C-alpha cells in the first residue's frame, strides 16, 4: 500500500471540514520552510504528494496537457476522476437512507470523495501551483468554476448524508488527521 502516491489514507467518513482554510496564506513565501532543515510538516508533505499526483495526471492525460494550459475545467475533470476512488457513501435521493448520517444497513449508493477532502486538496494544490511559479491570476485551482463545483458538492453531500458542513461541532472529534483523499496509482503506472 505504501507504494501508492496517495493523497492520504483516511477514509473520511465523518465530517471533516478542518484544515482547509489555512493553506493559502503562505503562498509566495515558501522560503521559510525550504530553508529550514527541519522535518517538513505533514501539510507540506501532503501538498507535495498532491502536486506530484496532479503532475502524473497531466502526464497521462489524453490529449497531453501541460500545466500552463490547465484550466479550471481540467481541474474539475481531475476531481471527477478522483471520485471513483472515494470511500464516502453518498446516498441518492431515492435511497431510504438519504439524509441519514448513520444508516443502519448497507445500500447500493455510490462512494465518492468527501467534500472536505476535495476542498482541502484544492487548497493545497492552489498553494503548490503558486509555489511552483504559477501566476495567481492564472491559478486554475482558484477558478470560479472550481469554487462553484465545490459548493455544489458540499450542498449535495450535506443533504445526502444529513451532515451539516456549516455548523460543525469539533468537540467530540478526536484530534485526528486532516481530511485526506484516497488516491489511486497514476493511470498507466502499472
Ligand atoms: Zn444509500
């Protein structure tokens, strides 16, 4: 398992909206972390892995896609591609468990990436893009379409799972890992 270029291993089945709002302030000021010989933070490691994963995705993209031609639409494509590796049950409106946070029985609804994971991922990639020389105004991860998509996913998932992403009680959550995605091996890597 550890050979997977994963975005993390947590099956984020609980609400997880933390750690997605603090990633952008450091963009353009990465000298502090890179000049230090200390162990990179978990966040930095995760960000680097995410960036590599996205690079792999571009590399395997057909037709070929270079970073500077990457648009918000391509980012959405990437997010939809990741969905097939998700581990979060998202009930369809006709499912009897629609809106139940803890269904009592299995159901055939699809598994998706949780919104909190996607949101955090986009934050990391957005920062990584600029740290790797991308211009903020051309940042595809900050595109309006991406923001709208994430909002849509959040609303949809909060309804389907009966989980409010807006008002979050952190009290009962263990101080666990930040939201992370389960990532596939890059296409063509087999
Ligand atoms: Zn269901």
